[in-house]
């Protein structure tokens, strides 16, 4: 009788702990709430074989200066999530830029102002109130995109308090957690993860080498890199280093699939400690680089995603520098195949 009672108590204790949901993703696409997206766009990516979307939105798009929800923005968000439900796509929503935090801004009050922190947590209470009706198997939350705190412990404190706020309301919702300094792979070791929470997804971004992935973008505009960059191998060849000027030091670095693998392994080993899965929620390469180099980079990155079971969400939908369409609107089928990892199965 004593043994039976003990077993019953043990069983009850197990049942009261956090339960693992069935939120599983593999290949996805980044959408931004301010874009003009139609149902046909969702139909198109589902038809290609993508299984999820990451929906990015800035605070100013969904909340006014008084912290009140903007009805029109939430109407669009619900419409998009309705299409996801209809098309069997999973989604995670990402609070991308706050009034108190932008990764490229010189000042980020989120980490120094208690009121800004409380406003951040209140936003997630309101977001949960709007989104909790969606199945935990279909929708996940990413508290903040690319955090940049001067002191890494400030991000750990804010992130884990935000997690507590979400857990008070939704104990079984998947929360996507990334590390400090733009969610880089090399700061993952400093991320604090709570024990025994099975509904966390480890997140990192990958844009290395930036001289290649962001060549010709806002990061390196115009003549800032007045030479050709390359992949694989040394990013800027020796005969161009002098012309590269201030970028010569970065250009001397060598990148290939082995280097990228060593970067990924730091995240893989970290996630193993907690028995958690990983998503690379942003990666991509600008179309201003030589096309063969771009394709080789995409194939190597996706080969490694497949090798280590890392889910991925491409940045980003649409035309333009990192879009999945050519500038004339035609789909870039070679790039899409690389994103979906189809090349990995070929001899």
C-alpha cells in the first residue's frame, strides 16, 4: 500500500511539471508584418516545401506610444496566422525592434531603465492575451530580436524575466531564446537557460563572413568595399587587400564549410547540455556578390543545417538583395533549392 501510494504521488508529480508540446519546424521564411503579404504568398512557400514562417514586427507597428494595441496591425497578424493554420504552416512571432531597444542604436534603455523593462514585459502580456488562442503546437514566441547589451548579464536578466512573464500565462508555449550581441553563435555559451523547461528553442543568426553576406547592403554601401569578395577561401584576395583599405583585416579571414561547421558546433554543444533543439532564425547572402560564391555559401550552410538537425528560417521573403526572387520577379530556383537542402541529397 505504501509503495502504491508512493508511485501515485510520483506519477502526479510528473504530470504537474511542464509538458513538451509538439512545435516542430525545419525550413522557413522570414516575413515582416509591414510588408504587403497576401494569402498567395503563404500558399507559394507552403507549396515549395517550407513548413514555417517567422513573423517580425516592430513595437511602433503594433503598439502606440501609450502602450495600447493598434487594432489594424493585430488584424493583419491574425489574418496571417489564420493562413498558417489553414495551410498547416507553423509560425513564430518576433518582437523585432523596441522603442527602448534597437540593435544598431547607440543607446538601448531596455537594459538600464526599469520602466522600459516593465513596458517590454507588459507588451508580452498583451501579445499573449491576443495569441494564446493559437495552439502551442502551431505558434511560438521570440521575445526580442538580436539583443545588444553592454553587459551580457543584463540580457540574461531581462530575457529570463520575460520568460517568467510568458510562463505565468502560457506554461507550454515554445519560447525562442537567443544570446547577446545580435544572437551570435559565439556568445551562446553565456546565455542562461532555465533548467527543465522542454519548450525552449535555442536561436542564433549566421551572417559570416559579413563582407560576403552583406556586400553592397546597408552595412557596406557604395564604395566601402571597392573590391570583389569571395567564397570559399580568403574573403578578399591578396592582390585586392590594399584597395580594400580599412576592410583589409576582415578580408584576410578564410571561410569555408569547415570554418562554418566549427561555428555551428559551439551552438550544437550548448544545446546538447539542455537537450534542446536549435533554429537559425536568420541567415542569408546578398545578391551583390558573385553568384557562384553566393550559391556555394548557401549550399554549405544548408549542408551543415542538415548534418546537425538545425532548423532554419531564411532572411528574407520577396525581391531585393536577400530575397528569394530575382529583381524581375522570377523565383530564384537554385537559391530556393539550396535553402530547402535539396542539394544535400544529390551525389
